[in-house]
């Protein structure tokens, strides 16, 4: 039986730059660094992001940008603060997809390795309630 999400691993060509992104945007706390040692496929670092284990490992970047993404829940009042953090790091903001009122707001951005992240203000319950009303509500 699945007990929950264990961790997310992201491959990055620059561990220090990705550490800066995780710490600045996601308020991640570094809990481990392999340093020059290799216990897995390459050097790695582990972070705690709101109780979620995020691992970053050295390797080749994704070849292109797609809509595959990881979404983190944020409070609606803080979306502008997150945009400032992202822009200060020089990260590429992707325009949000068209949305219907009531499903929350999103802020999408790519890191330097073509990973797409979403900062989302809504919940699954809110989205399902809105979708039950139909597209023209």
C-alpha cells in the first residue's frame, strides 16, 4: 500500500545554483550535502520544503521545457512576494494557462535546468467545486 510521497529528485547541472533556488523560492532548509562523496549516482543535497524531502543531484539538464511540473501550495496574499523572489533570481516566468474564476491563481517558472514549477493558491476541493458548475459559470 502506498503510504504517501517519499521524495522528489531533481537533476541539476549546478548544485549551488539549484540550492539557491530551493532555499530562496521554496524556503527549503538544507539537511544534507554529500560534498565530494558519491553515495548515489552523483553528488547530491537534500532539503526539507514544508515537510517534503526534495533531493537535488548533479547531472545533465532536461533537454527542453515542457508543461510537466511540480506545484506547491501558497497563500494567495503572498503570490506577489514569490514573483519578486523568482524575478530576483533571474528565473524565466511562464504565463499561466487560461483559468476560470474560482480555481485559484498560479505562478509558473522554469529553473536553469528546464524544470517547471507552479506556485498555486487553490486547493483540489476548490477546483472540483468550480468545475462542477460548468465552463460558463
